């Protein structure tokens, strides 16, 4: 379980390196948490589409680079015959640490 406390001062970035991502967690209707080395968590609260976020969906990231950036589109699939369930446009990434 990833706990993301509210903080007043935090680090932000527009892009993260995909080869550094150790795991991801969709937080229902809020955002996507990306776990990096050293227990660092980058939380992304999408610019649009957050209402469709569901932890039971499969996240599909398709881009031509090794970076995931604000403005990139992430799609979601489920096990239904249709498969496609929605998409989000990523916002900036906010850094948290699990030790906080």
C-alpha cells in the first residue's frame, strides 16, 4: 500500500524515466503512483480523465521514448470483450517518499 500524505513543499518534474520505474499503482479516481529506486514515489494527478481511474484496470503506456511526461496519454483496458475503458492525460509528477 502506498500512503501519500499531503505536504506543502514537494519536488515536481514534468518527466520521469521509464527504466527507473519499479512498480505502479493506480489510485482510484485520484492518480497513478510510480515507485522508483530508493523508495521514492512520483504521484501523477492527470490533467483529465482521473474519474475513470480504477485499480482493477490494466494500464497501457505507449510512447516512443524512455520517458513518461506531462501531457502523455495513458490508456486503460479491462477483461471485457471491448477491452478499452478510458484514458488519462498525465499532469506533472509530484515527488513523495514512503518514509515521510
